[in-house]
């Protein structure tokens, strides 16, 4: 029933983490990142010899290396999320995301700025915590009715964020370090980039109950900590067509931070969702003032609604007015 | 000449010789030249007959070789079981509904029902049965696993403390004990699913699943039956229903029918022909050529990638029965010639077949027109039947002038004089039928007009209806299951309504919600509507959960105005639903929130019930229209309704066009519009009588049995064509009307009765069918042919004589 999408995880997380800063005080690191922004080309990717199976690295090491990458924390980004049916844009959201890594975990807040009727609705994603399953927790705040902060049950982690094809799992910045078993399935070339193919399977009944897929293949760049795509299979990988597929259509580097600038998640039924980066900033010290707690969601919602979604998007593209 | 005098004065042999001489010399009424090119089709026909008689073995080998080649393509003919395939793709009447079906990813469904009428289904044992069936369906190949839904697995948005979750109604884990059963009952009765997935009185529950479009329905049905059998043995009655199951049953029955009835019809026809001719050769010859023409047609269907439909799977059986008609006329003449002539068989056969080339050409044309008229109905099965049926007749006619004379030359020589006894009897019977018409034509005509008026009055009361389940063998498990589930649950037929607000997010405007609620309330008040479900029910369900209330109670508060849901609340509720059950949401509302789907469950749906629901929708949907929205019906119920509408319109058109075309054709050939009208009258009368009989028996006209009209017009017209043209020939030889008629009747009588008897007997083999419409079709064709044969003998002479004296 649910369709998790760990892969987009990495695709989206790349967007989340990568972002070139615009508003707010630029930090030296952010400035360096902006200066270094560039697009990977085929020529750059070529020339590297194909490693033999014996030379494949350990999957755990690849995962650890990826999870330990520079997230640009604390950072923010604004994306447009378009939901398409048979190629036609049916719905468009503007989402502001803030994230912060602490010693214990990584937390992200997704605040809806557009459309107006949904402005102020927001999610809090807590990952890499000591929670079960998959070490993640999701809270949702809706400004309607009782204005309660609701916790999304783990069984719904593979449901669509805002009804899109991206799921809560896809929003993660890191691969789950618990509840999944990983293996290196080989090497390949994706988007003209040499990649490691990492195969993931839910490792226990609790995770299998969450994931609608049985096997996922993530395509992790061999040159940089960025996931370029993912295929989700109902059975063994490659046995049938994937039930969902994520592709990163643009990759950029900002200093130590890599990210995708456009990602598409599509399914078998002709539905697709496209995330496009509009603006971003990272290593933003002013975000340290946010606590990234579920108690904070209501206040954050009110500030976004007070500021007006259109104003935020049209002015400097930054996060002015969002911070307390 | 009156009374028996006409018979005594008649020298049959002379009549036949006269006809043959006139026809072969081109002096008869059939003489036709294609203007501008000097080409005479009849001359070509005569040349073909000549060659066939001279080189019979070559003809036989060539026909066998082409038949073998055609047989190779027969396996490529596919069987269409999908309900939507009944109406051609792109048909304007279904264009919008197709689009709606794609938008909401609609598929055929299967329904398994668990019933315990004594104790109800809220017991651990019954719930266990439901659970096991659901699990098995999920694992069944061809079933969309995520689509399987029952009272145990129906998603329910629930607030547990501060955790919002979509748990199955039956809970996510734990044993199904008494306490769990009581909890499930409590929650199910308070849920939006009450009345849809479980009977309100708790006596039955349904497990519904969607079927992959390309799934093997026969294999699926076998699987469902096995599940039902096993679980019924375990203690609870399990029913199987749904369009996918009905299609599979119908497919199996029709295929079984084909295998069983084809030999039966061959045996029946063979028997009648042997009896009529007192010789095995006509049966062997005629059936060989018909089977070859059927194989050619099936091969051509395979070659062109055509599908055959479950409602027209009996096409070969029908073609075999129909195809015998021309052969009977030709062989009657040929045997008559053989019994009275001397000389080489080849020459006699050549001469006799040349003599009948024109009338048989005309009757073949009228049969083709009758069958082709079915293509005007706009229904795919009838279109395919009409086009390929007429092709088969064209092949059969070609064989009548090639293979049949060739085989006659090879097979008939040793017993050329046989068969006179039977034909003598038939001739006597034909004469007895006609006697009153010759002695008192006006009296007979008055009786006929009275009959027409009575039949017309009765025929106006005919009903039209069709559905998968009503076509099933009445004793089939699926038919019985469907009846039981219609009685116990909300109904097995779904009529879907797409509400298009006309603008993005329009569905979530409170005024639109109010207008749609008025619509669903009006529809749900209809006594045969079991349940109505829409996105607004889901919205209320989630809000009820957020408010910690039962769905039913919360709904009442909203309806009473105690709770107001504003635009933001509606939008955010849908956002919440999309956050916890996205896949289900896409089945209810489109991504831009412009369109939504309302599902109406109808018990024992038929055309009238569907029409009443649609009428109510039109009346109660005014609010939606005033807000700039519109309603588009789609789904199984709409296809069924549209099919019947197309059938009605098509029947009127096809019968009218066939009769008119035949009238023009006959008027030209007989060089008299009056004679053309007279020739058409018996077949029109016979069709009217059958409609009247259907109305009297309260049998609705459906897709399968409606084919009778085309067949009846196609074959029935042959009788009067032969009679009127023979009359025309004699009249052209300046014989008095009465004598011309007497001679024509004597000359054509045996052939008409043999043909009518053989075809009717052949069709009677269809009475052994498991598929009710096939039995009806057989009876209707038999009735129509008998009425047509008799009325041709009775009314044609009356009309001719009455017209003359007037």
C-alpha cells in the first residue's frame, strides 16, 4: 500500500543540503560553496577505470561515508514541488525547508508557503534518532481546527508528502543506519556519471511493513556524496520494472556540499513529481536559534502565515520573517 | 385456375426448365449489366461454374490449400471479455467516460462475499474467513494487490493520542477473538464502510479486488472458485461475483457452447439435408463448403488482428446454419436436373448451377445486406459479426459456384435420381399453404393486416436490457452469488459519476461540497441504491477522527450545521488524507482537486434502474451545474446503460436500413417497386412477430439475441426473392397472374421449405447452450424463419393477386 522511497531520500537530501545561499548573512563556508558551484560533466566523469568486484568497497562504508558528508547544516532551501499526471502539472507547492544536524540526530522542518490555503502547514522530520523503526519520527501541524501537532504513524512513512510521489522516507538526508541491509550490487553509469549501485532491503518485519517495495537500488556517485537516482522494486531488483523511479536531472557542487537541483520521482501509473530548487542557504548560524521541535511547529506556522507566502517567495527568496 | 386445378395443370418439370432457360439466356428479370463497362456479373459467375465443373479436382485442391493456410491464422483470433470493448474505442458516447476511467484508474472488479445469515459475520470464525480470502486474493496473480479491500483491511484514519495513523479497520495485528470481533463490529458500524463492505445488518461482508486488465480471467475464476469452495467447506457461505468473474464464466460457457454446438449443428443440418435429398452428397457438399468458408473468415479475422466477443462467440455456429441456404437452392435445382436429364453429369451440373447463378447472387446480396446492417448498431461485437459474417456469406457464395458444383460432379453421379420422394412431399406441403391465398387473397390479406396491427401493438412493449450477469447460465455459481450479494449487500453494479468543478481546487469549495451532498442524498434515497460514496465521506471520516467522534454522528452534525468546514479546512483535510493514504485518495479526487468521483452501488441493476439513477442525478445535480460544474457518468453501470442505448438506436437503424436497401435492390432487379415491397413484406412481418413474441414473453432484447434481426432479414428474404422472381419470370412470359403464381410456388416451394427447415433445425442446436441469450437467439431465428417461410407462401400470393385485381 505504501510506497517508501529511500532513494529519493538521497536525491532530495542532496537538494536539501546543497543549496547555494542567497538571503541571510553569508558564512565563509557558504560563500565558498557558492563560488565553487558547478555542474558535473560527462568528460569529468570519464576516464576512471571500472573496478573489479573484488575491489568494490564495503556497502556499510559507503553508507557511512555518505551519511557523514557535509550537509551544510544548519541550512535552508526553498523548492517548488510540482505534481504531474501524464506530463501535465496538476498541482504546485512551494516548500521552505530548514534543517540542522546535532550530535544526536538530524532534524528538518518542511513548511508550506504555497498554495495559500495550505500555508502554515508544516512537518518535522527527525532522523537518525534512537527511534524505531528506521530511527525516524514525523510530526505534522495543520493550522485548521484544534491546531494540534500530530505524529505520523510509522506505518505511513511510505506515504506521499503533500500527496506527491516523494514520501517521508524520501525526505531523509541520510540513509537509515538501522532497519535496512545494504550491499553493493555493482557499478554503473547514470546521468553520465559513474555510480555505485547499492541495493537496500528492509531487514525486519517492522520495516517491511512500512516499505511498499521489497528492494531498492540507489545509484551513488563514485566521485561525490550524491545519489543520482533510485529504482524501487516490488520483488527482487531487476526482476520486473521498478514500481517507482527517482532521477536527479541536475547536480551541483557548492564547496563541500553536493546537491541535485532538479529531481523527478515517477511511478508506473503515469504520475510524477518534480522538485526544483529555487533558493537555498547553508551553514546559516541564525538557524541555530530554532529548536526544531514539534512544539515549535505552531509558532513557525504562524510566522509563515503572517509573513505571507507570496511575499516570501517574491521578495528576496530568503527566510526573512521565518526566524523568531 | 382455382382449388386443386392449378396443381393438376402444372407440369413442374416444364416450369423448372422454363426458369432455367430464361435465366441462362439472360432474358429473365435478374438480367443486370454494369453501366459503362459492359461487364455482366452473371456472365462471370457462369464462367466460374463452367471452370469448376470442368476441373473439379483442381478446385477442390485449391480450396483445401487456401483453407489450410487460413487455418494457420485462426489461433490469432483473440477473445475479448472486457466490458468496455463492447463499444468501439473513440465512440463519442464514451469518450468522456473513458477519460474519467483513466483519470481514476478504474479497473474491472471481482467481489467475494462471505455470508452468515443466521449469526452474522462479526464472529471470529467469519472474520477469519474474510481475512484468509483477502490474503489469498492479494497473492493471486492478476489481482492488483493493493486494491484488495474488506472490512478488515479498509483504511481508517484514526487518532490515537497524538498519533495519526491509517490502520486497517480490523486492526494491524492480534488474534481475531471474541473481543476483537466485538471491537470490529463497533468500529465498522460507525465507519464510512458500513453498508458498502459489510451489510448494515451484519449478515454479509464483501472482499473486493481490482483485476489487472491483461489478467487471465478464466484462471482467476478458477482461483476464486477454489477459494470459495475451501472456505465454504470451512463453514461459511462464500459467493463469487463482479464483472471480471461474470466475464470469465460467460467466456467459458460460450467457448464450451462453441465446442458442443458446432458438431450438433453440423449433425442437425446434415440430417435435414439427407432427409430432404435422400442422398448423403448434398449434406457432405454443403457442410464442407460452409466449414471452409467459416475457416476462411476466421483466418481473415486472425490475419487482421480482429477479436471475437463473448456475446458473438457462437458466430461459427450461426454461419454454418445460415450458409446452407444458398446451397439448398442450388442443389435442389441440380438434383432436379439430374433426376430428369440424361447426358454427362458435368454438363447437367454446369447447366443447373448456371441457371441459379442470378437468384442465388441476389439472395446472397440480401443476406450480406442483412448481416452488414448489424454494423450500424455502433456496438463492436455486432460490427465484427456483421462485417465478418457477411464476408463468410460472400465466401460461401463463391464456394456455391465453385466448390459445390465441383464436389457435385465428383460425388453425385452414381445416384442422380434419388430424393424425389421428400421433395414431392415438400412440394405438396408448400401447395397446401398457398391454397387459401390463391382462392381468397383479400380474406387472407385482411387476416394478415389484423396480425400486423396486433403484433405492432405488442412489439411496442418490448424492453431492452443487457448485463454480464444476466447473460450467465442461471445455475452458475457466479449468477447465484451475484443474486445473493445483491440481496445482502449494497449492490454489485457500480455507476461512477465524475463531478468536474471546472476549475482547480473547485471540488474543495464548500458550496460544491454542499451541492454534491444534495446529489448523493437524492441518489441514496432511491430504494435500489445500496450505498453512495464520495470524497466528502472521506473528508468527514477524517474530521470525525480528528474530533474523536464516530463518522455517522459527525456527519449528522455537519448536515445539521453544528460543524462548519471552511475551504481551508477542506483543503487541509485532503492534505492530511494525502499524507496518510495517498494511493486511495487518487482514486477519489484528481491531483488538481478539480474533479472527484462519486460511486453509486445499485442492487440488481438493469437498464431501468440505471436510467432512474441517471435521471435523479440530472435532477439533483442542478446545484453543481449552477456552480459551473458538470457531471460525467462512467464505469460499468454507464457502459451497460450506453450499450443498451446504442443497441436500441442501432436496431432501429439497422432494421430500417436493411429493409430499405433490400427494397431498392429488389425493386431494381424485379423492375417493379410494388413487387419489391411484396417481397420485403414477409420478412418485415416475421421480425415484427418476433418482437411481439419477445414483448409477450417479457424477454428483453440484448446484444446477443438482437442479432436475430440481421440474420432473419438476411435469410428470410431469400424465400420471397425466389418466389417473386419466379413469378416475375412467368408473368414476363405472358402467363396469367394466378397461373404464374401457381407455377412459381410449385417451383420454389420445396427449396424454401427445405431451406427454412434446415436452418431452423440447425439453429435449434443453440438451444443446448448454457448462455441464455444464445438460446433466445436460436428460438427467435427459428420463429422468424418459420413465420417468414409461411408468410411468404401465404401473403406474397395474396398481395400479388389483391394488387392485380385492384
